[in-house]
C-alpha cells in the first residue's frame, strides 16, 4: 500500500466519526410550575409626576400612570405615597381614604378626614 493510499484511508476514517456532544444542563426542576403559572401583569408606566398648589396654599404630590387608573399621592414630599386606583379611565381614583378626580393640570383631592382640596399645576 502506498503512503498516499494509507493517508487517504486514515483521513476517511476520521470523517466518518460523529462529534461527541456533551450536555451539562439538566432538566429545569421548575419547568412544570412555570408552564402552569398565571400570567404576570406588569404595573403601568409612570406618565408624569406633578406638584400641585392647592387653594388653601398646601401642596399635593401626584404621580400619574398610563391608563389613568392609578396614581400615587402624597401631601408631604417625605410621606410614603398612597396608591389610588380606579376600575376604568374616568372613574374617581380611591385608596387609603383618599378620593381624587382630575388630570395633570387640575385635581380635586378629598382627604381621609373629609376635607376637599382644589389644586392646580
């Protein structure tokens, strides 16, 4: 057998072998739980943060969210915000004893004690 024939035979043998595939990942232990999980609804994105001056000279800090069904309200800048929600756009936003109507220009905010503030931007 010639050297060229031996070389061709050995190269041909190498090409017939399939590469060995090594998989180090195992099955996901939470795959079935994730497949059966309820869909996650992301919170709405903020569309504006407004400081209002009210007729009694007080301030109200309101964060407005996309869809007009949620707002965060604070009466002092350092307060923890109170989340106000409505079922649909146009309904009054309520939560934590507050009720608010209006938009980013003017709001009417009823506080938990029953006092109503008329405020503008």
